[in-house]
């Protein structure tokens, strides 16, 4: 009798364990991206606690209706004209290279903008991985001056048709935004009006490598070896998996 009770309780325990295991895997499937980024963050913290190891670095460098103006206050026409026509020597820059960015900072950046990038893919068709990579490289993961002082995470410069606020940083005229999200939206809006964008969207679909190659050819970044830097980010953190989270083909 005692053995029968023991085996019955053992069977119940096994069934309970199976149910807990099923719930666990169900949770993982629903929140796989957050779990993955969390594990990467833990790995980054672990690496910080271990002695540094020399490694070779590649010298690489819910949505609203689109509006043409993203800021509430515009600079005077005279000020923008001066910035746009500034002497060439003021705008002359040395080669812009992406600085070393630790894994924890990269993971935090991806977590912050992942949902925004997915929503933007639904609206404009540009893969979420591409928008994230462009913002990451062009803003140095949010640490570049144009990102910190002008909320410009894509390093979009002033153009003659820009009616929003501007910021003069190191002799270069950048568009100024109220929020980081506005700069990501303007990046999509700006390039989606280009003649080549519609054909790229049709031919590339979710092929992030093709998107990256064409965007690099059209100089969407001033960072040296932009394509290599963006590729490294997308493959290292498997950012391309976000592209499958939308219904856009």
C-alpha cells in the first residue's frame, strides 16, 4: 500500500513538472527576443568581471500620419541658410569611425528601439534590422553628439526642404528632433521619397543584406565602412529575426 501511494505521488509530481516545463517553454516562445537580449546582457556583465582578453576588431567603422515637420519650433530662415552655406572648411570632417561599444550598451540600445523598428517596418517596409542598424551605427548607439544634443539618431543633415529645427554641431548642420523616435520616422520618410526606394522595397523585400548594400551605395551614413559595421551588429545579435515579426512581405 505504501509503495502504491509513493508511486502515485511520484506520477503526480512528474505530471506537475511536465506542466511547469510546458508553461516555461511557452513563455520563452512568446518572449524569445527579450530573453535573448537578457542573456546577452548577463554575458556582457560576466565578461566585465573576467580579465580582459585582446580581440581583433574590424576597423569599421503605435505610428502616426507622416508629416513633413517633426518639431514645434523652427529656426529662422536666415540661420538655416547660413548653416547650409557654411564655408566648406567648417564642414570638413575627418573620417568618422564607429567607436568601440560594449555589449551591454549595444543590448540596451536594441531593447530600447526594437518595437519602434518593427512598427516602422509595418508602415514603410524597411526591415526592422536595417533601421536599427542605421540608427546604431549613425548615432554610435546613442552616444554621438547629434543624438545626445539634437535627438538625431540617424545623423540626417539639413536639406533645403527641411522645415524643422536645426543644430550646428562642429560646423555641420543637423536636423533637430523633439524625440529619438521622430528621427527614426524622419529617416524612413526621407528615404521613402527617393526615386530608388520603391524599386528597392519591391526587389529586396526582407533581404536585409540587399537593403544594406543599396543604402550604403546611397551614402545614408558618414561612418567609415558603414556596411561592414551594420552587418556585424545584425549578425552578432541576430537582429534579422525581428524582420519576421511583422506581416510585411
